[in-house]
């Protein structure tokens, strides 16, 4: 059993027996800590004076926080509310071990919460409380000048954020869901996400907490936890901003929020879903300023980009982009449209929803509830004298049939499908009911794509993949000797992740005469890929390996994003 603090103080000669007895009696009478009573009695000037004895009591070491420079990626391991409330800050991470510093040994119980939160073991160090307080003030967004809820919701410059609602009905506009501090809290969640270029915001209700996470470069990162008692007010505030029904808590709802943050115009696609502990909100951030429409900067190889541009210059036919949700398909289509967007071209798009507004292009938001489906929009487009048509997604046979017909009757059609690779897209159309000979004659080009994270340029360092990773990459030990592998060590620029931004990997498949014959003969995707490889087409793994060898991404990213 560790020594009592009073015994350690007496042994070290910090206090006398009389001073200790007075402080102990005060502790029984007022419930304050021994250190606080020693300060009140004049035995010591500050609790910081006995930090070494406090550390000895819990068998740990003392560190000088003022001499440490902490990485944001490490600091973010513990939510701000927890750091403020318990006077704790993470300073180092080694594999599955986190080093945290506390200023008050009474807060040692917070270790279990940190273990649960991070899934890591925790080692505790101590520092003077004043140092811990200053570190929390320095490394977390909000200052700690007051206590309670105001710590979380320090003022946000409301002049920099204007909420523009598409439909403001009197009852919802006048509905006083909560007071101004909560409004600032929600605004803070939104503005912080935009500042770090997150793509999505997740607000999740659990049994005792509300968790906020941001998706950054394709990876979800926990931002903070909020008091559970605020869940209803937070969700209601977001619903009002998105003009949703605040009384409906049993059914999913979808809406949209328009924001002006500084000089930026931001659209948020809002989805509310009932869960067992309340409603979960996911908001997709659509920031026009982040839209890259330069095809030459989208990761295409020289041959792939040339094939893509040739297909775009065709007077008719179909170009299909495939990949999972969040793989950048829409961005690829928008970049293609911006390339062919000229005053003498009539371009029409059907989207669900319209993600970005493009000048000079006629964009239609489909609405299945009123019968405006992709198929219905396509039928109307054909009576609007279009040159180029973009369909957000081919989901059913009717849409596929109309798109195919349009591609065969003098229109260039661009669309997306959800398949694993380019050859599978061909067979998918046939499986939907389109005759193979129509697929072969209508489709010009298929692009399959994924997104992999870029290594942060500011902390790029050499890497040495394991034997198992080389096996998964199908790279021999001998071949690996001629490749320079890299990874990100983690720095303040990338928030300790080692990655900053993403780049697309592609499989660009032109429909050659040989491929057309295979389509008509109902060949399998593997047979189509085999022939395409002979024609110089790179599959996703090959393109990802090129970016690995160029030092753009890591071995782990290639393994995660592509199949063997």
C-alpha cells in the first residue's frame, strides 16, 4: 500500500506535525483536499509545491509540461470536455500505450474512461496543476476561464456564420428551441468541421454521452463528447436549421442547410436516423471551394487521362464511373463536365441531390416522392435538345434503358454505377437487363476509382513494410530492395495522422473492338480484365502500386483500398 500524503510530506520536511494536524482537521470539516487546506493554513504557497509528494503517493513521475510541444493528433485522443473537467492532457502515444499528464491525483479514476475511449493502455504522469491548466488552454480550442457548460461553448464569431434556410416557416422560425449558448455550440461544431476540411459530421447519441466525429481524408476521427442532457436541444437545433420536423423522432428525415462561413458558401446534406438511444445526425459537407475540376490533377496516369479525354470528345456514347460511396465519382464527373462546358453545348444533369452548382449547366435535383426519378428526368431531357447528359446514378433497368437509348441516338451520357471494378460494370448492365450488343455499342469508357490517403509532405519519412505486407502487395523481397517506401511520422500539419489529403487511383477501360466482342459473347469480368491488361490498361492495384512507388501513399493504404 502506498504511503499517505501526510506521511510523505512529514518525511520530506515539507510541513511540520502541527501544520499537518491543522490541515487534516480542516479536511474533515470542509471536505477540501489536504493540499488545499495546507495552502489555506499557510503551510505551503501552492498545491504545486507538493507535486513531487503527490506523484510519490500514486507511484508515478513528474514531468515539466511547459517544456513539451504536443502534437494535435495526440491531444485529440482525449475530448476537450474531459480534458477541461478532469485536468488531464495526453502527451505521447506508443503503439497501444498513451501517456497522460494530470495535475490532481484525485483525478486518477479518469484513466479507466480514457482506456475505454481510446482502446489503449494508459500511463499516468504528473505535473503542477498550473502547468496542466495552461496546456489545456493552449492545445484545446476553448479557453478555460470559467467552469461548467460555458467551457465547451465559448463565443463563436456569429458574424462569420450565417444560416440561410431554403424554407422558413413561421412556426419553426419562431420556435425557441434553446438559448444562445447552444446555438453557438452547434455553430462551433459546424465551423470546426469546415476549417479542417472534413467531409462529414457525425453526431451520435449513446446511453450516457453524445459523441461528435468528423470524417477527415476518409477516416472518422472523434472530435469531442457532449453532455447527454443536451442531446434533444442539439438535434432540435439542427432540425430547425435543416427545416425538418422537430416533433418527428421515430422516422428518418433528410434535409439541407445552407451556410455562409466567412466568404465560403457551404451546403450541408443532413440525414437524421432514429437509434435506440435517440437520433443520430450525419451531415455531408459540400464546400464549393474544395471542388477540384482540373482533370490533370486528379491522379490519372498519362494514358488514362488521354483515353478519358478522347471519350469525352465523342459526339455520342456512354461514359461510366464506378466505385463505392465516397470514392470521388461525382468529382470526376463534375471535372469532365467542366471540360466540355462551352457556350455551344447544352449540358443537362439529373442528380440526387445536386452537390455543386456549375455555371452554364442545367442541373435538376431528382425527387422520387413527387415522381421526378432519374428515369423521368431522362425522358424530359431528351425533349430539351441536349448534347450531353449526366445521370447521377443508374439504379434500375428503366434508367439504364433510357440512358442506353440516349447514348445511341446522338448524345454523350455520363453516369455512375456501384461495382468493384471496370469489367464488372459491363456485366452489371447486362445483369440489369440491357442486351449485351447494346452495351457493346453504347459504352465508350468505364472508369473505376478509389481514394487513398496522401502521405503528409511535412513529416514524410522512410518506411519498411513487413514481410506480410509485401506478400499482400505481391512484391518480392528482392523487388522491394529497389523501392523507396514512405510513411508519415505525424506532425502538427497533419494532426499527427501522417496523412494530408487524398488522391484517386483509377482503372480506365476504353471499350476496344476486342472488348466489344467479349461483351457480346457474355464474357466474365475476369476474361475482360485479362484482355484489357494486354491492351495496356492498369487495374486498380497496379495504379495504386505506381503511387506507392512514387512515394505518394503507403503500403497499408494500397492493401486497404485494393484487392489482389
